[in-house]
C-alpha cells in the first residue's frame, strides 16, 4: 500500500475508473449481443434500432477514452456489415 497522500489518491481514482470502464465495456458487449441475436432471428427492424443503440454506446465509450477511436470505428463497421449481409440474404 502506498504511503504518500497523492499515491493513495491515485489508487482510489484508478479503482473508480476501472469500475466505470468495466461497466461501459459490459454495456457495449450486451448491446452487441442483443443486436446479433436480433439479426439471427431475422428481425431486421429491431436490429436497426439495436445497431443505433450499440453505435451510440460505442461512440460514448470512445469519447470518454474507455476504448480507442479506431476500435470504436472497427466495431461499428463490423456491426453494419453483419446487418447488411443478413438483410441482403
């Protein structure tokens, strides 16, 4: 355990941020899974809404620095490709 006051504060802040990051990443994963489930069922109207929700969560995470902006762009692109391929079939 740290002895210096500033180091103790950094440990607390790191713990808080880690918990927030886990929460945000978990929400993104859940949104993606719901989207993929809707595509699997062939429910494309719902999938479009869920894609919008997932994209919103991904953009917020990238803006807050939870995930890198390129990671966010890649995730959104892959989700769009999944929807477009499924809708074409």
